C-alpha cells in the first residue's frame, strides 16, 4: 500500500472490513463520504487499467453512476453498472456495496463480461437448437410427403438400422408386419416378426439362413435383388446406404416387366429368322436364337465366343465392322453380305439392325435374312436373260451388247473386228428324221465344237434356231483362219443316239472398219455374205463384198 493510501486510511474504522477487502479475490474498493477512493486492491487496479495506484481518485471516474448508486439508504446492496477503464473502455460489472461507517463504503466489483457472453451464447445455442429441431421436423415431414408420393414401396432407416419412415405402399406390400411398424423398431426385429407370422410374402426354406442373407444384403452399400413372391409377382429390392450410415429401401413391382421380358425371350428364341444380340462397340455376340444356331452350324456356346464379323468372308469383315460401329440408329438391310458356315459353305444374307440402349451401354439386335436362294435365282435369271438355255452360249441379246461395246472401242482406238454369221447346212432334215431331241443334242455338240476352235477373247453365241455368230478381235486374214477351222470342225460326223450324223456350215463374214462401225450394218453385211456362201454350194464361207 502506498503512502497516500496509508494517509487516506487514517480515519478508517473497521480494520476487519479492510482486511476483508484486501483478502477477496474480486476487485474491491473503499470509498469515503466525499466519493474519493481511499483503497483499491490489486484486482481493482488491474481491472481499471490505472497502473500502480487508485487512491485519491474520484470514484466517478471509475463508476460514472456512483452518485445515484450511493443514494441508496440500505446498509448493503447490489447493482449492475458500467465501469470505465483508464483507456476509456467500458465494461459491465456488478457492485456489492456495504456501508462501513463514517460515510465510507466497501465495494466489491465482479466483471460481467464472461458471464454475459456465456449467457448470450447459451441463448444463441438454445435458439439454434430450436431452429434446427424445427427444420429437422419440417424436413422429416417433407420427406414423409415425398415417400408417400412415390409409386413404389419405400422405407428409411437410421444408422442403427431402425425404421424412421415408410409409406403406405410399403405397409400394404407386407401386411404381416404392417401393424408392427413404428419409428425406432429394428429391421431385424421386423424380419423376425414376419418369419414368426408364417405369412411372409417371400418363399422361405430355412428361416435362419433367410434372415442372415436379408441382413447381409441390407448392410451392403448398394444392393439390388430380384425376387419372385409366393403369389407369382416379382419384386426388385433396391437398397442403398446414405452418407450418415442410414439406409433407404425401395420395393418395385416388376411383374409386368418380367412378363414382357419372358415374352421377348420366347419371341427371340422361337423366331424362325436367325437373330443375335451383340455389343455395339466390340461386336461380341451376347445372345443367339435357335434359328441362328441352325444357320451357322455352331453350338450356341461356341457362337458366344465370336464376333459377328467372324462369320463374314475375307474383305467384308472390316467393312461390316465399320458399318455397325458407325450406326446412330436402326438400320434397314440394303447390302447383301457373304457369310460362311461351320461346314465351310457360303450363303448370302441381309442384316436388319435395331439399336438397344440399356443405360450407358448400347447393344445391337441383328435379324439375319438368308437370301441365298434369291441370289441364286436372280443370278440364274440374269444368266438366262443373256444365255441360250439349250447350249449355254451367250444369246442374241448378249452378243449385241458385246458387239456394240467392241465397236465403240475399235472406233476409238483404231482396232479391227470380224463378225461371223453361221448357219448350219442340213439341220432341218435331222430334226425331221430323228426328232427334236436329236436336234437339240446336235446343237449342243455344235456349240462345243465352235468353242473349241476359238481363240482367247473370241465370243460365240447362238442367235436362235441353227444360227450362230462369232465376234473376233482380228483382221480379215485372222477371220478367214477361224472360218476355215469352223468349216472343218463342223464337217466331221456327230454321234447322236448311236448314229453318225453329218452336217456342214455356211459362214458370212463382215469386218470393221471395212464394213463400218454400225452394229446393224455390220450384221447385215455378214448376213449377205452368208447367203453368198450358201449359194456357192454350202460348207464354205464368204466375206462381204466391201470387205473383199
């Protein structure tokens, strides 16, 4: 205590009170009747920020409301007020004031900042808790509304696998447990109740095994399971764990979907058209029907180890793969593809493609039409349209097309052509004597002999009846050589029905460019030369006058 403070206490009475003020842990003061501080302990000096002493300081500097506070007549009282520190800052305090006699008052000061802050914090926490509780209740009500609106049966569990919410569809799906559902009941207990009722919607062989399997699926982060019920319906169980450790379960009736899948599978398997499903990216075969197995001659398991491109002939596999991978949608068949079978045979097919989108993956449904018979029929029809059906030689139509093309080339390039117009001598008597069958056999043998005397690139055709024509890429001299060879070849007897039959041939020759490059004029010139050969005694040939 300083000397000034000691002087201020010279009239102080109540040494015990002074000792008490010095002993208390709170800030304490002694104020005389004039409102001057005559004593301040260390805690009071620290609270005020005054430094080393406060004695002699008017108490109004520290406690601005002291004058009104000191008017209280009771011996002791408590008041909350503001204490002004030496730096000008104000803090809330509680004063405990006791009158000590001779106008002096003892004052104990308690700092209210921490208590006010604590009280404010408690009030704020209570407010936040109330708001959080209200929001949680509102969220649970909203979740309840959402669950009730769902078309599927749904339920929500907490982190302890206890029921939180469920909708009416869930309760209706499991009537044996509906009366026992309540918030907080454990999922395992509900399963036991269901088993104990003997009315589970599911077929249960071993209750203990069934219970543990259901709980194991329930504990998985994601669980999807399809199940057939006792009444024939199908359910899909879709259970997922939530971030807080809880779980949401959905029960979806997929009976109609299963029926459609079964119908589609039967339509696929029993379809008379070969069908297969393959991956749109890799073209790996994923499924085949019975007709496809029959078409390719492989077991279904062996086909599932292949790609669709493996069945195509070399040169077409890559083209097909590029086409299929580039599809953006369904594709109608326009291209005839060549495929091979397990036996090494080859067939022609049209491929119809339907795109199947299953989530992120794409698959292709291929329907394969075997058009081999049609291709063969078309090829045969095309052959018949351009060939003589009896001898197999090109017919008048094909001869004309080839002649026109050859004349255009010769006129452009300056080439030479010769046309032979042949007519058989003595053919009609063979028909009249031995019949048309013998005549047909004779015509076939004539065709073979004519082919045998031609050079590579020459063309022989049957124009009709007993008339033939030869197209040569040759000069007049080369044409004469072929004409002589034809006369000699057809002058030899023909063996027909165990008989030796003799005929001959007359030939008229026209050449380009001597007779021009017009096909009609060239054929007319050859025809005229033919009649000249017949008039000369037959079994010979003549060139057109212009050519000669």
